C-alpha cells in the first residue's frame, strides 16, 4: 500500500495517509530529539512520498515541534493547505498558572490560539484532547471545541488517551445536542499493548471513530534493535520508556517478528507496523523518526504483506489479558448462536440447552 493511498478518517470526509508522521521528536529540547535541519528533512521526505497527515502537540519539545512544522510549511506556498495538520491541547506550558493547561474553556481556547501562532496557520485540521481532564465537565470541553469549529479555527476534533466510557459519553452528548462530533481516537496500540482491544477499539468502531495508534513499536522495543541475544547490553536513549517493556513476553514477540520477517523479507519493525495497520478499526498508524533512515524503515511497513498464518502467529504470541467483561462477552457470543454457523464459525451448544423442541418449556 503506497503512502498516498488515502483513507477517510472515521465517520468524516477527511482523507489521510495510512501512516501519519508523528513529530514528538522534532526539536532536541528534551535531549533525544532531532535538530531543526533533520526534522525539516524528515518532514520534507514524508511529504514527497505522498504523505499528508502530520501529528504534533503543544507540549512536544515545549512547543518547538509546532514551530518547526509551521516554519517548514510556510517555506512553500500552498503546502499548508495540502496537509492534514493535527495538534493537541491539555498540557500546561506555564507552571504556576492553574489555567495554563487542562480541558476547560479558558485554557483550551488559549492553547488553540497559541498553537495557531506557532504553526503559522489560521486553522487546525484535527484538534485532539491529549488526555482526559477529570477536573473539567466533559460538556464544557465539547461545547468549547464546537465553538472553535464554528469559528473556523478547527475543522475536526478527536480524543487521545481517554477511557471508553468517557469518549462514549462525549460523543453521545455531542450528537444529541447538535455539537461537533468526534471523528478519531488516538491510543497506544502495538503487539506489546493490546489491552485496548477490550473496550476502546470496539467502542471506536461502534461510534465511527478512526483509530490512530501511537507507539506501534512500543518506543522502539519492537524495532528489532533489542533482542534476546543482546538483552541488557544496549542502552536505550529514552531509558525506562523502552527498557521497562523488555520482558520475556516482549522477547517472545520479537522472536516471532524476526521469524516472520525472514519469511517475507522485511525487518521486525515493518512486520510489527504491518500488523498494527491491519487491525480492524485502525485508520492511520502514527510513526516517529529521529533520522531519515528511520523514517524509511518505518514506511517500509506499508509494503509488508502478512499472511493469515503470520497474523495468527503474532496474535497468539501477544495475546492480551483483557479485563471484565471481555471474557463474559465472548462466552455469551459463543452460546447465543449454539450449534449454528455464523460468519464462518460454528458455535458450541450451551450445555444446559434443551435437546429437542418439546423440552423448551
């Protein structure tokens, strides 16, 4: 699948690339990102390849990521209008100011105005709530976002890292009150992190939200750099954000990625990205890169085709433990169609079901 094989995002007409360029590493203000020149080269290469979906946040490298993107897009007339530019609000960039962050109307609108200035644009294509703010009524957030859309400063809205029940509440409220609905959900999703399959992914499919997974390689743990053979000998630039996930389960997953990669002629990272992009409900996978060669390696995931057997093997080795009611729902789903074949699967018969029609009453 080429990068310019665009898909619509959620229940909207917004066309985005199947891989989104994440820019948390734009700027070396945190000590491990990319300097300005390298960031601009990564952005230019992504756009030249046909990519059009850029994701950032007001907090990324303390706002520098937005500045780098805004300056780069401003250098080519018309380029801004050809990209789908997404950024986020919530983080407080002003320590000591209680309204410097959060999802309340005052901080939300101020964050939007500041992002517009840094991005050197007069509108944001997709404005994300970075995380749920438990201290702000969700109706205040949704109405403030609707006002930004009506003012022409924001085109579409989405939520990131928010519980399924809160997303559902916000979406239902917006639809009933005639406010701007959510079109997308940004959540961590990878072979290492699959607990989102319990409620978040089904919720997104049901409510028409396109899912944009972040950290599909779990910060690099699935990149192929960290293997069972070199365990404990390689230092991770991002420290515990990577090393905390280098467990026996992760090494089993990496072993399988290496095996499948050898089968299809692809890197472990490409296989891991192809698996994520192929999940039901995923619209555009967010990839990050600190160097141009890393971007190319990640984009190779679009050219990696996995067989049903490959997917089944990865599913098995990474099977998550899902919380209630996931197990109960599977149980009921099996026996509600007892003995019948539905969608190609024959369900078992409920042990206490009547054996003949005369036993029904």
